[in-house]
């Protein structure tokens, strides 16, 4: 079997994630995206005082590096196809996978919140007074429920998962296990950056870690991002939508 120039054989599941070679630069692309997102969040967030601007910039600080590095990996170091390179496909069964995993992970996150805060949702974001304008709709609904799940899943369960799985030597089970763990851990790390207390940090970190590992597992098993994206939408919607009423 031959491999494309600059690529290494992937060590992935026979039924799931990327049996194709991955470019050596993908791991670097993924690492740069994570580092840039962390730096931007740490630099931008403390300097923004206007609530609406803060919401927009906090999202952009994460999304911009993720989106740029995904495009670099796919169009400069890959085949130019999000479907072929990162598994951005949806099938009807992904709806079942996504709803099940999203709801189960949210239940676990609620239990963690009860342990940490003494009540469910103790660390949940609040949206203030409902103002039906574009900024409120974006920050309260569109960003967390629709845009973030898509951008973050393409990056974490698309690029990161495949880059790590294709870069780790060893058996398929070992390489996929490490890739799932790395994807989940880095996902959780990004979500605790703005925690203001130790309790908030470990509650948010544990909840997002559980979800990240579950989403990475279904993406690895199916070889598609459809189930992970729907799971992420479900996971976020179950905490965002009740908070609006």
C-alpha cells in the first residue's frame, strides 16, 4: 500500500475514524489551533467590559483559530474536502446517536453540578433580561446551540481526533484510545479557561470531559461527525433553553 507524500499511515479503527493517511502537519495544525484559542481567550476576555461585546469576542476568540486551522489542514495539507478528510457527514442514524449521547452526557453534567454547587445548574451561564434583538439572539441561542457545536466538533472530533489517531504508533485500539482521550481532555481544558473559582473549574471540566469523551467515541466508531454534532447541540440546548424561560 502506498501513501501520499508527507503523510503517515493512520492507526485508526477498521469501522470508524479515518482509515486514510493523515498529513504529518495535521498534528501541528491542531496544536496551533488550541494554543491560539487559549491565548486569545486569556488575553481578550479580561479586557472586555461591555457585556454584548464580551460575548461576541469570547466566542470569536475560540472559533477563529479553530476555523482557520481546520481550513489550513484541509485545504493546504489535505485533499480539500471536509467530508473526505474530517468525516463531515450526516446519516439518519446519527440523530439517534446524537440525541442519546447528548442527553446522557447532560444528565452526568447535572449530577456533577449537584455535587459541586448543591443544585443543578449552579454554574450555568445566565443571559440576563430577554431582549429580542440580534445580539441577544446570537449570544443566547445561535452561538451556544448551533454555531459552537458545529465549529468545535469539526475541530476536536474532526481534526484533533484524526491527527492524534494517525500520529500514534501502535495497535488500532491503542491509537484510537489515546486520540479519544486527547480530544476529550483538550476540549475540557478550553472550557475551563474562564472559570473564576476552583469549584467552577472542576465542575465545568468534568462535565465537558465526559461529553468530550462520549462525542469522540461516537465519531471514532462511526467515522462521521454527524452524531457528535447532534450530541453537542443536544448537550448545550438542554442547559441553554431552560435558562431562557
